[in-house]
C-alpha cells in the first residue's frame, strides 16, 4: 500500500512541474480594492491545492488516530478477557486433574479374608515394623466442630447407651411392631 501512495505522490509532483513549466507567467490577484498581489500561476495553483488538501488530510489523520486508540483499547480488553478465560480454563483443568489424581491415589480396600476361629487362634501376630523403629503415628485432622480425642469422656448420664446385642435383635424380629397410625382405627 505504501508503494501505491508513493507512486501517486510522484505523479502529482510531475503534473505540478509540467503545469508550472508551461504556465510560468505572472498574474494579478486582487484581494481588496486597493490590495493587489502579483504572483506566478504555479504558486497560485500550489497554494490552492494545499488549502483544499491540508484540512482534509488533517481530519483523516485525526480519525485514523482515534480509531487506532479504540482498536488498541479493545485489543487490550480482549487480551485481558482471553487471559482470564484461559486462566479459568486452566484452573478448571487443574482441578479436574487433581480430582482424578485423588480418585486414582485412593486405594480400594482389599476384602479381608475370612478365617475360621480355630485357624485364627493358631496364627501368631506378625509385626511389620522392626523393633528399633517406631510405628508411624496416624494423622488426625480436627475441625472446630469436632472435639479432640484426648478430651475427657462425656458424662454417662448425658448420652444414651445402646446395650443392644445380636441376641436382642433375634428376639426383636419375633415381636410384632406397633401398627402405623394409618392402620389404627380413629376414634373421635
């Protein structure tokens, strides 16, 4: 595009030079009744050209400048928006990766083998850790709502005690339960 502009300006300059060469004579320009300006024709043409061209050129440069400012501000806003969108997307992907890693790292509990009571009495307990190394302490996490494990136990009168045994469960199965309120006849 710059090459085309240069070619156009060179053609305008050549046209002005050719015009000046063939019209180099003096003319009188009357500005007021008593003010007369004597000048050459090419000077008069160049001044007239500049009077028409400069205001138009300055207005177009101002419009281009203001549009470039708007474009830059919109590009900056779009870039900031895309960066924040990309950051949100990256955070979401990272959270998904962490969730998958947490799900994969949690080992599934192995089913405990069922051993008859006779066989379990014969087996002696086996220690996994050597005697000189202490066993690792279990990690405990407490929140503000949970009491610490080392706190004193609650008084016995405040908490209900469940003394329900498997034998009680067998007897409970044989006893009929109360019928629901819907089944009972309603007497007014």
